[in-house]
């Protein structure tokens, strides 16, 4: 009897919770309609996008499974720059050589970067999006995840449905609302998507030329510098002052750094010294194009993986230095905790979303020096412990 009573109470609580969620989601949709209408979305478009949509618990679960965080840096890069992905990427580059040449001429973005992004984002088009963009974005907006970003993206997705007259089922996405073979958020689609082979709306889902050209347009308008490497591995001299992080390429050469691949430094420009896994791992000089790759996905690991895959696709070598076997990259939660601690210490922090930019790495250098650690700018569990923070 007690078991039946407990079960009845549990079912009643579950039903009450679902009713509360339904009521809350309905209120969310009512408020969303007010904002969408103010931005020119018709009631017909709003209903077409969201009729029958309910929050998707799988989307919320996916927010905790972001591969750029927590995984050893070298493991992440090596998994992406696999022998299989390299082989297939070279075949794809040959298959689409004429299209890639035309895209290079129009947008001044090297084909290998485009092929690398294509390979990482959808396995060269083999991986198809399986999520409903409207349900995914509505779930994230309802949960106020990174509010108001996903709420705004949801309204933009409605605008795409309305203005481009796309079939609703066409707009498949990732769990986070990124669409097509190179994973454009709705606002990216509006800003950068192009129809490369004729008239009509851009088709980043099924047209390889449209997907690649749209990606090239994204990078071009983000100030990609043609002919400039994303970065390159360097060998640091034994007596190097690790507090140094920024210099011209000529300045780095004068300080004894040399490229691991034996090539000369670019003739002009500046670069930032970067130790993604600490001073015991590979060292890189990141260029202005590294920052452009982070516009595409704000992750150091992602940007290095894209750049390295592009280099290897065109015959470049593997990294010379070994990745530390005991590398422990911080989780997103730990990075946010570090950001908040640095802000409390008086350092400028641009966001509290776990992005450790190069300015913060310089601040980390200052704290590492204060604690007698090697000031390589790498956020580590050891640094968190010195700052009195618990590693989640």
C-alpha cells in the first residue's frame, strides 16, 4: 500500500511539474511573440515556426557536453586531425578544386582553411543535422541559456523562414541551432550566406558551393588576411622570459624564437606567444588570422585544430613538440570561476562564459609570477589552487 501511495504521489508531482512547465513555456511564447512582432515577424510565420514546439530536455543535456572544454588539448587536436579526415579532405579538395579556386578568387580566403572547417563541422557534409532549429533555440531561450543570445537567434531564424521562404523542414540544425554543412547560426546565415552558383536563397544544407562560399564570405568579412598563416609552432630558447607574450615577427626572431617547421617568419605583422598546454607542451605564435578563426568558434582548441588541419591538408608537418601526458584543461565551470577571481583581483574580464582570451592569459602570467610559477599564461588546476579556488 505504501509503495502504491508513494508511486501515486510521485506521479502527481511529475504531472504538476509538467503542467507548471507547460504554463511557463506558454508565458515564454507569449512574451516572445511581442518581441518577434516588433521585429517584423508575422503571426503566420511565428505559428509556423513554433506550433507544437515543446522544450527538448536533450538540448539542455547537450550544453554540458562541449568537447573544447576539459579534454587534454593535444587529444582534442589529434582527434580532429586524424589520418582518415586528412585523406578524405584531400580527396574533397581535389573533387571541388574548380569551385574552391573560384571561391578563393572572389573572397581571398585559402581553400585549405575552408576544407578544414567543412571537415570539422560536418565531416565534409557526411554528417547531417538532425535537430529542429526552432525547438532547439526555443529550448535554450526558455532556459535563459546564455541569455539573450539564443532568444535573439530564435527570432532571426523566424525571419529566415519568413523572408527566404524556405521549407520549415529544410532548417535542420545542431542541438545549439547551428545550420548546414559549415554550421551557421541564424544570424550568420543572414549576414554571410551567399548563393554561389546562381539565383535563389543560399542553400548551406545541400549545396557544397554555397556552404563553402558562405564560409569564405564569413572569414573575409571578419578581416581574414590572405597569405598570412593562422599561426605556427615555434621553438623557444632556454633562457626565454616567459612574461613576454607580444611582439612583431621580427621581434620574436631577434629574441631567439624560430619556427619549428624551419620556415621564416612572415615579413610583416605581429604575433602572440601561446602555450595552450603550458610551457612543457608545444608553443605557438598566433597571428591575426587566429583571432578570425575564433570569431567562427570562440575556442583556442578549435582554432588550433582548424589551422593545423588546414596545414596538414596541404602537406605541412605534424607538431614537433609532444603534448604533455598529464595536461588537464579546465572545465567551463572552472574557467568561469577563474574569470570571476581575476575580476575580483582587479583585472578586466570581457565576459564570464569561460573564454580565456590573450589579455587574460597575460593577467594569468602576472599571477603565476607572483606565486613563483612559470609565467606561461596557461590556466591550470595548480593556478586555481594557488588562488584558493576549488577545481570543479
